[in-house]
C-alpha cells in the first residue's frame, strides 16, 4: 500500500492487536533494545530520527476508531516529541529500562511508536517501543536497520556531526523495502503451506486444560515483567550441534524444553504450546519489510520419556500439521473487539507461547558490527499467555526472555521455569538409544492472533496477543 492508500481499515490480525493494546492495558506492546558500541551525540540522534520518520511511512501512521471499526490514518510530524533521553528513575541496567518502557503504555489513538535514548561513556542504548499492530519480528529488524542507515557512526566533530566521510550505503536487498506501507492482508489471497503426508501426524487431540493465573488483580495493579536467560556463543553453538545431530531445529528444541520446564514446575502432565508463525511468503507478490504478518499455531505438548529431543520431534510434526490447517479468519471488527474483551475478563490463559525472531545479524546488514546488544520483549500485562519465551540470535549467541503478566504468573514461577529451561538447554546430548515410535498430539488449529508475533512458526488474532 502506498501513502495514497491511507486511510485504510485494519486487517483482522492488525485489529486484534490494536484492540488488545487498547482493552488490556498495553498487552502486546513491543519494546526492542538495540545497543551500539559508541556514544552517539543527541543532535545526531535527532537528525537521524527526523529523516527516519520521513523515510518510513509506517512511522507516520495512527489508528482511529470509526463506526465500522479501526482505520489507519497518516499523522506526520512531531517525531522529536517521540524521542526521550536518559534512563527513567530507578533504572540501573538496560533490562531495567526495557522493563520500564514495556510498562509505559502508548496512548490509544496517539503515536504508534517512541524511542528512548540512553547514552553511556562508550555505548548508546536505543529502546524502540511500538504498537504490535504495525510490527512483527521481520519488520523490527528492517525498521531499525532503516534508522541505522540514517545514524552515522564516529568520529563525531564538535558540533555532533560526523567528522569523517559518510559510511557506504548498504546495497539493495532484504530488509530494505520500508518505503511502502503494508497492504491489507484480508484482501490478499492466502497460500497455505503443504499439508504433511497422510499418517505423518495423529488427528487433532483435545486441548490440555487451560493455565490458571497464579493470582488476579485490578488492571491498575497489573504489570508486565520478564526474566532474561542468555546463552553465550559457545553454549549456543553446542545447542545447535546437538539439535543438528538429533534432526530437530533449535526452535523445536526450545519449544519442547519450554513445555517440559513448565510442566515440571507446575506439576502438569501436558500444556498447550502456541507458536508464533510468520505469514510472509504466504501471499502472492513480495510484501514490504514492514507491518504485522503473523499467526499462531497451537499444539498439545506432553514430555516424552525418551527426553527433550523426542519431545521436540513430536512437537515439530504437530506444529507443521497445525500450521498447514490454519486459515486467516475473516471477522468483523465488532466481533474481534468482543473476543478481546472476553480474553481481558478471563482468569486463565489458553497455554504458553514461543516466539523466535531468528538471526538478527542479517537484518542489520552492514551495521551489524556496530551493534553490541539486542533484545525484544512483548508486554504481557493481561496474562493472555501463562509465559512467553522470546528468542533471538545475535553474534552467534541466543538471547532468551520469559515474559509474563504480574500477578497472573508470579515471578517465582517464571524464575523456576527459567532455571529448568536453562538446565535443559545446557545439558549434554544423551547417548544414542534406538529410534522411538509414537505420534504427536495436536490441538485444534488456533486462529491468528496477537501473540507475540515475532518469528518463525507463530498465534490467533482474537486477543491472543
């Protein structure tokens, strides 16, 4: 969609995220921390952000409610007002700042993004917060890369401007088509993935019992929190080698390990695991590198006696089948709003969730060498999932964060799951034992929704976000 196509009505997935944000105290709001190994002067940032907003039309959008639903409109200008400087009170670490930004909710009807800049002696941290209706894992890297394109590196002169020659422009390629606005996915033909061969998976099984909240509270007393769990490049390499030898993907292993950890901590036999799935490539013609194109597939996961790799193998097969069955919903905005309202009033979640944005280095391209840290977390104030594991890889190291709503999921529960998860990810590969048999259990396909849509296989739009 070009600028001439605005205003336009939000698609089902976009509207689900927008309503979730508005009705559930910022639930699904996304914050990304991008750290640079340089102290960037304020003037350099201000000029870069001004050019960034002009270069990326998505940053000039707002959402307004009309009698027939939610619509995008363009509201240019005021980019400087969206840039904040310095850490908020009480924030001592980059993760403290990220947590504060996650809980500082973007006003409904107002700008759909903001940027906080925290400068240290030799490092600058950029905290990019936005409404999930305009963001998925792919677009996060593309939009931040566009900012880096306008943010010159050192050396800086006395005026704050770069003293040396400008950096070479990156060549045209992936993650660079940010000058178009995203089209309405509801108006596009959906091209589903291939259906697994008959007999490869069992028919859908009944969903496991929902995940009850540890506690409920008034919306004013709820917050979003996360527990960080990072692996070193060496540890990540060992995990990759283990997965390769077992014939499973890292994403499958992460999902299986998360489900096993959660069931062990809670004493449950199984859990519904919802996985964020990218929909890019499932519509005719290339989509721009901006917007929100994700769904979520839900499957029942039961830890297998043969260990995590066998659980991962079954989870992967079940997920492929659920993803192949999924079709985009076609709901009116009033129906979407009612579904979100039901989620907002619930005292339990449908399950836990995994979202993986993949390797960030590719998105940053020629700027990757400037980046010293990267983490994305989604606000879960509403506790619509019991826990969400956010995964990303940068510079060969796997960055993980367990996001949850407080008090829906207590911090003690999140920390206990984090410890169990770390133990599973770092345990040595078991000695080969013979092939195991059995078929995966699969829950009915979930519709698309605001999960945490940031990655490779993803949830449903009815307030799932």
